[in-house]
């Protein structure tokens, strides 16, 4: 019995010695962040101007406007980035206007009264009742601080992210169509049913009995008022592209009763040849471009050129 107890004791001691010999020293790895000096944990000061385009984008456009289904790239203005916000706001033509057609651009630097962005966040009923922006909380206006930041940015020149004030774009005048009428203003010669084969892009017909007719081009310019458009000449040629020896006729700005003011050309027929097709080119200048605007041009599609033509019967 004693021998058994001794044997058990020796076995127990041996096991303890074996366990002790298997133990290894545990080395804790160094934490590199333990040596960082965080100081007094003072939060850096926010230096982004809330009345700048970057500040407006971070604090307003991105959080309250570029929400899913709204101005997140689905339609303009596009408020996803600072750059897209700026390019679709400043001097960007609007797509929806009020009943009085008061506005032209979403933002006009230095002018909140005619910037539709400011109108949309301050007017409860731009087109419909309770259509103030943003629409995520219908009928509730933005905080006054947000509105003031927008107004400050606009009135300070709507500067870009680099602090530059943009220049208003100045495009050439656009001539899209015209109206040709008899000398009594009652017969529209340029109507589709008075064109060859009743096709709108074919030449219109001037009756042989007409001693003259009128032509009024539609002229639109982004800056210059219609009455201040310059040059205004109509050229007639029997060649579709050669106007070197064309007849030149000067337009006059007139007010037609019950109609909008127009530039009107009187086209006499005394020197025209019966049965001949005459091609027309119209030239204008908005006073800011060095060259006159021509329409149609030599590189215009042929059906524009035939649309701008007539046959003297």
C-alpha cells in the first residue's frame, strides 16, 4: 500500500514538472498607437465657408437635395458633386418657369430676384401649391440660415470652388424658322399647303401676280433684345450655296398690330424670273460677335436650304 502511494506521488510530481517545462514566456506585441500623442483632443476648426459653393454642397445640396429620386443625377440641377452643382446652377437655363416667364437661369450672379434657385427655396407656390424646395418635407421651408447662405453666395457673385466669378455666356443669335406672307399680311405663303408637294421643307410658292411679299424671320438671342439685333439682311440667290452675287435686302424692325414685334423684309418681285427657285440666307449680329450669324449655312442639311427657298411662279 505504501509503495502504491509513493508511486502515485512520484507520478503526480513528474506531471507537474512536465507541465512546468512546457510553459513558454508570452511576449505581448508592441502597439504602435500607444506612442501617439493625442494632445488635448481638440477638434479641428471647420474653415469651410458655409456661403461658398463647397459649403452649400456639403451642408445643403448633398444632404437635402441629392436624395434618391430627386437631384441625384436623375434630372437637373445635379447636386451629386460640387462641380455638377455649379455647372447646372450658374447661368444654366431653366426647364420649368412660372406663369409670367420671369426667369431665364437657375442662378444669376449678384441677383437673387431673378435666380430661380432662390425663388424655389423661398416661394411656397412657384407653379403649384406647396412646391417649395426641397420637397422631402412639403410645405416646410429650409432653416433661415440655409436660405441666407444661398442668398449670400449668389449676391457675392456665385463664385466657383476656386473663387472665380463666372462670365455670362454669350451665344450667337438663333434663327429657327420664318413666316412669309402676302403684301396684305393675310395670306401665309410659307404654310405647308403652299409648298411644293405640300412638303414643309420644299420651297414655298409666290404667285405671279404678287408685286412683293413679306418675310419675317424668328430671331432669338440669349442676351441682346430683339430690337437691338444688328445687320439684319436677307440675301437671294438662284444657287443653293453661291451667294457671291446675291440680291441683298435690309430688314426693318416693325410692330405689327395684334402681333409681336418682328424684323420684316419686303421682297419685291419686279426683278425676279418666273419659274425660278430662289434660295435665301439671313444674316444678323447681336453686337458682341465679330462675325455675322448666317442661316442656313453652306454646311447645313439640304432640307434647311430648300426650306429657306421659294419659287416665283
